[in-house]
C-alpha cells in the first residue's frame, strides 16, 4: 500500500481535530491506528497533532513498523517501560497543552495512569475525552478500501458456493463452519471475517448461535452467516438460509417477508437518506406482516477493517448516508423454538444511489440445496 494514502487520512483527521479545537489526539483503537498508519500489529497507540505524528509501540514490532510505515516517527518502548509512561514522554515533548484521548477504546484504568504520568507537565496538560472522530472518517471508504471489500465478497461467495455443494446430512454445524473457513482461505482469504454462524433448524432462531455438534440431519434448513477477511484486513458479511429438506410452511412464509423487507431497505439506500429511514423502510414490511416483535436488532452496520463499524441502520440511528459508505442490510425474523430467517447483503452507497456488492442468489427456490 502506498504511504500517501495513510498520510492523506492523517491530514483529514487533523483538519477535523482543528475544527473541534483539539490540538492533539491519542488514538488507542487498534483498527483506527491501522487505518491511519498502515501498521497491522497490536498494543500500539498513535499520537497525532499539528506538525507531528508518533507511533508508540514496543520492541516486538520494530522491524514490522519500519516495513509498514517508514514515514512515521516511532517511539519504541521496552518491557520495563509501561505504555502510559511512553505516552507521557512523547506528549510532554510535544507541549500541546491539551490532549484528546479516544474515550470509546481507552479503559478508565489507562486513562488514570496517563493522567497521573502527565500530572507534572509544564505547561500543564489537560486530557479531554474524544468520541468517534476517526471511526466517522472510516465510515467513508476510498477506492482502495472498496476494492478490498469487493475482494472479501468474492472470497466469501466462492467459499459458500463450494461448501453448499459438499454439505451432507451427516455434517455438524461445526464441520460446516470449519469447511467454509478452510474454503475461503483456499480462495485467497486470510481468514474468516468472524467465526461463522451455522445454525440448524430451531437453532436458527438464535441470532448469534455458535456452531455446535448438531447435525444437518433432516432438520430441513440451516442458517449461515459468514464473511471473509482479506490479507489487507477488510471484511465481508453475508447471511443465507440453505433449505436442505422439507421445511415448515411458516418458515417459508417468513422467508418471503424477510426478503421483501430486505429489498425495500436496499431500495431506500442513496446519498442523503437518513440511517433511520432505511431501517424504517425495511422494518415496516416486517411489522405490517405481524412479525415486528420478532425482529429485535438493527437493520445493518458498516463493514471495513472491523466487522461492525460506523454507520448503523437502526430505529435510533442519527445521520445520513454518504457516497463511499459500505453497510449491510440484514433484516431477520426469529421465532423462538421454531427457527429463524435472516438475509444479509453488503451495499455500497454510490453518488446516485447504491450498488449491492454481494450476489449470492436469494429467491426462496435459490436457497434449496441437494444434500447427500
Ligand atoms: Zn452477518
Ligand atoms: Zn452483519
């Protein structure tokens, strides 16, 4: 990855900080550090201000940092020097008067340690809590990021197509999940975007079922929620129902409702649309069909370096869609003890509307698979 991209992102952040009146920010969120620097290791903070940027890391990463972000100043601490002391040393040299800290990813304990370590600074240093400034910038993907997400979609879809053709009634949820992970890796993924959900029959009523030893058997259907992570760190996220046998008519009915709701939600996606209005467009279809109370989660979430990131579609979401956002649309209906249906695709907001990045067929008849 060319360095200019990360420098451009840091400039964008500095412009934002200037508007907020914050002279320097300690970025503690791991994905935010990666997005701003290209560094893919962990346990490292970025201190960014006007005229300086320092990556604070430790001796395990000396070589990796030189490779991944050669244009950045680095403060390498050894095992005798705790993080808060390294932060205090760097920030006291910068003499910014005020230091913003990402409050959503800094523990109260670390905050207090940093506060204590800088307490003797001259001039005095005031710590201020800063919210999701970097996360909000990350919500809008640049061309390289969109290309990475497209890659993650292809890897996930090839893996899914391959697993659908080898699935058998003898296989357990866990075996299907492992096979899917293995196949996505074979198609170039670094790994799964998250631990896949494979939920057989009534277990599909649990929106976050963990795969277990239940066999496909003759339960009739299995819900699969999966995605791939590229070597560049970007993720895809899809959900499909596989119909493996006879399924209760009620399930087929809710499949139709969920699909209509999903299509309605996708149709509402365009620049300027409020996040809430997209959620409402889909939710109304489910409510009108009488299943409103069985759809308990938000309609979707941004994807990128993280599997759940800004923005979010929900009944209480604030904000509007902008070109470059990539967000899932995943309505679901879950009937306790009987099963559930969720259908999930990844959608890019374009200048004049949207593009659905995922393309696994989703009509009810498309979800029927022959199993051995
Ligand atoms: Zn998902
Ligand atoms: Zn999702």
